C-alpha cells in the first residue's frame, strides 16, 4: 500500500489534472447554492403565511434585550405548535438537501479519483434529486449515529459533573485557585473525551456517500454495512493520513490568527495606516478563503485515494 506521502503527492497531482479542482469546487458550490435557495424559498413562504420558527423566536428575544420595543411573541399553545412544526419542516428539507449535496460531491469525487472525464459531470452531480428520500434516510441515520456516540460520552461526563459540583461549589464561590483549576481540567478532559468518541463514527462512515456513489442501486443499510467492513482496522490509518496534512493546516491556522490580530489592530492605528491595513486584511481574507477551499479538496482527494486503496486490497484478498 502507498505511504501517506505518496497518497498526498498523488492527490495534489490529481487535483490539478484535467480541471478536477474546478469540477469539485463547482459541484460543491452549485449544490450549496441549491440548498441555500431551497431554505430561502421555504422561509419566504412561511414568512408570507406569518409562520415563525424557534430561530425567529430566539432572534426576537435577543433583539428585545437591546430594544425593549421589539415585540416577543407570547408562548401560547398555538404559537408553540406553529414554531415546532415550522422548525421540523425546515429541518426535514435541510436533511434532504444535506444528503443530496453530500452525494453529488461524492459522485464528482469518484470521477476525479478514477480520472473519468466521460459524461456530463455536472448533470451527474445533481442525480441525488432522483432519490431524495433515500438520501434523507442515510443522512438522518448518520446524524443519529453521531448523536448516539456523543451521548455515550456526555451522559457519564454529565453525571460526574453533577457529582463533583456540590463539592467544588463552595471553593468556586470563594475563588479558590484549586477549585477553578479542577473545573478547567475537567472541562478540558471532557472535551477531549467527546472529540475522541466522535472520531469513531466520523472515520467509520467517512466514505458513506462515496460507497453510495460507487453503488447507486444499494440501499442505505447496505452502504452503512459496506462502510463498516471497509474501515475495519483502517480507522487509525485514515486518521494518520489526516495528520499528514499538518503543515498546510498549521499554515491556515496561522493565517487566520494573523488576520485576527490585524482586525483587532485596525481601530488602534492612524487613518492612513487603517486604509493600508484594511487593504491587506481584505487580501488576506480572500487568500484565506481560497486556501481553505483548496485544502479541503486536497484532503478529500487524498482520503478518496486511500478509500480506493483499501477497497482494492480487500477485493484482492477475497479473490
């Protein structure tokens, strides 16, 4: 099997060969625009019907804190039912579009990995609209899987916090350094545990939509089962491949940090310097966005090549 360095080198070459970066970015951008358009049209229709969701209610409450003349709807039974129904309807369409977008991007990524320039890649990227409810089920099941793994860690951590808080509350109220340090240490460890737990479903089902793109006729259950078999014993290697991109990821983080420092210093310098710094900041923002888009596609292609490797290896072993 290829090393991580070989996979990254091949991914970089494939990304810029035969306009694959433009196709990958174009598919994700256009599908994202479709999702945004669906959400905007739905909210516009609900707005014309004077139907608000819980997000509208939260915004009204936030505005009322700054402007007491901003009305906050009364929480009547009718309003609760209306807001809940509207929120569920918007969530339903969001899950549908999330599944369609993920599948469309996986279809174009599959063509990139196979270097298959035949056919209309843009039309194929929108094929998810042919079976939206099947993709809805996959997206919903994937979300519930993430939620289940999160609760596996959150419930015992919450119980531990509830057990320890009465013993630390007096020290926290008194400003005890030891008590505050213990709370900070607990939250850091809890955050680390939850991140590690969430890595399991993330890497186990990372290629879910790529499997679906390879086998469009498979059901959601078959795709989940194939992902589990595919990634059995390969979770750590997929994680190590992500870690192999530490140099560009570190560069992106440093660039974001520099932009934050520049934005904070913008109001503390004279006006002529503000104009120059503002221009530099604008260029930096554009460069950061472009860098993040390229890096996302670069990592995706590298992981896709890894998927092909383990898939071909397992097929050879079975034969």
